C-alpha cells in the first residue's frame, strides 16, 4: 500500500471519509436477531416458536457473514490482541471437544455443547464480521439495550402491579416474564449487565435526547436488581461500584458523592430487601440456601479433587448424584469450569478472560491516544472549518468507543463477580464480551487509519 502524504489525500475527497459498513439488510437482520434473542420472541409468540425465528435469522446471518468475509476479510494477524482472544476461544472449544467422548453424561454434554456453546458462539462471529465502524457498534448496542430495556420495564411494571412479584425464601421477589429471566437471580443478573453501558456511555453520548435513553434504562434495571431480592446481584452491584470508582480520576470526590447518594437512597428501599442483603452474613428469613450452597461447593471441590482432568461438559450434576445422591449444579462459575473441563480447561478459561481484558484495555488506550493527538493538533494547527468539523466528529466517535470499551470491561467484571454465585460457563455472556473485544480492536484500528488521514489531509502532522 502506498504511504499516505498530505499531498496524496485531498481535502475535497470524500471517499475516504466514510467507514465501510455491511449492507443495510444484513445489519437490520442482525439487529432483529439480537432483539429476538434477548427479548425471547420464541417464548412470547407461538408463531415465532413455530417458525424458529432465531434459527432463521441465524441461518441468514451465517450466509451473509460468510459472503462478506470473502469480500471484506478480517486481517487477524494485523492485531495481536484480537488474535490472542481468537486463540483463547479456539483452545476453549478444543478443551470442550476432547471432553465430549469421555463425559460422565455424554447425552447432556453433546446437547449442551451444540445448543449453548456452538450456537451462542455465533454471536461473536456475527459481531466480528458485521461491526466495522463506530456506527456499526451504535446500531448493535441500540438493539441490545432496547431489548434489555423492554425486559426491565416489563418487570418494573410487574413490580408496580404485583403480577410478577411473589414470595420466595421469605420475601416478595420480582421475576421476569419469560423463561430465561423467570428466576429472580437471572433477572437481577441481566439487569446488572446493562448498568456498565448506561454508566460509561452516558457521558460520551453527545445528543441530549439519546443520552436521556440511559436514564430510564438504568432506573428500571435498578428496580429489577433491588426487587429481585438477589443477593448475588447485590454483591455484583457493589462490584460494579468498585469498578466505576477505579475508573475515576478524582476518586475521593466520587466516594463522597456515592456516600451522599447512599444516605439519600437507602431509607426509601423497602426493609425486607435491606434485610435480604444483610442476610449475606446473617440468618435468612426462610430456608437455608446459604447452607445448601456451601454443601454444593464442598461437593464440587471433592469432585474436582477426584477428577482433576474434568468430568465433561455439563456433567457435574450426574457425577454429584452418583457420589453424594445430590444433583444440583455447582452454583459457582470457577468450580463449574474446573469440575467440567479440569485443570487444563480452567487454565484456558482464565487465559480467555485475560485476553479479553487485555484486548479491551489496549483498544481503549489507542482510542484515547488518538483523541489526545487530534485535540492537540487542533489547538496548534490552522485548518478549515470543514476539517475542524470532520476532526470533531472523529473525536466524538473515538470518545464513544472509549466509553463503549470501558462498558465492555465493566460488563465482564460484573459477570466475574456474579460467577462467584452462579454457573454461567454455558451462557452467552462470554461470547458477547469476546465479540466486543475483537470487534473493538479492529474498529479502533480502522479509526486510527482515519485519524492519520485527517491529520495528513489537514496538514496537522
């Protein structure tokens, strides 16, 4: 490729000022796929279940993405951080595949691998193939957050009317309206995944109208978290606050603000939910779920010690039934990985987490360096009003990516905290985060080329 110079890039040329995005039809189907999955269209309408709406969207997207990748390939070798995530995903697949023939419950292992690993991993494939620009990310996040908002507002209305609130473990707990969010812990966990994006996209969204969208979304998510009575979600909320604090430049002021808000908000929270949070270290109102969890963890450790190479995908309940006459799953992500996939699988999973955090952090640093360079050049260069507008838009897009990448890091952190109390290995969260990490790296790379072009064309370098 010929090296760019100020003379070779004319300010009058508009061709290079646009990012490439997939055809509108393909991107629209992708958004519908995301909305249908997170809203669970198949569970809401019998016609969608009958025609297997998500499957139809998925088949179309597989064909569309395969074709687009032949015409607009992803240069994986060009970004080592993204490449490392792909390598980690490949190793995780390998760790699961080699376990399938030896699984203690072969039927469950094969079904789980196909239905909840291969199918969920397609989300990563779609994100990487189709999200090529900041606007592509905006469209994807719009679909994701709109679907989540529908679910959270639906449960909030159910909390107000009482239709989705009933007694569980001695308190009135809020539930979701569709099967995947029916359990209060699932509803609380889904709502927790929304908050990092509300927090970190709010300040980087220029439009005041668009910014207002995050307020009702965050409010309904918080209602779902509090009224779900999920102690897991409560701990994850504290974990998110810690992550938020860690991202602040003025940490002491943030602590004072958080303290002031807590003093104002805690008195209006119903007493039963405050007591529910306090029961983490004390006596539960009803039942002995903590005692059961401790028993499960002890059984999981015993199973792992006896089977350090793993018992196979989703096979822990079967092994626990044979060993102890009890069949509940691990209720802990880390023991789930260790018991199912063994030491080698656990090492691969940690490698994947590390690779995703590293890729997100690296992409965010590169976005921030571009912002600093553009802002510095604007202060020192003499450019036309048109070029200032173009550079201003580039800064807006880079700030959006900064907030989005931080949101993905917060999302991943929240899932790791939730994993202390739930078995989430076969859930779509990791594929969502992996897609964000890989696509984020490539989008920031593309933006860096745009930044260089703008600076050269404006004579700012």
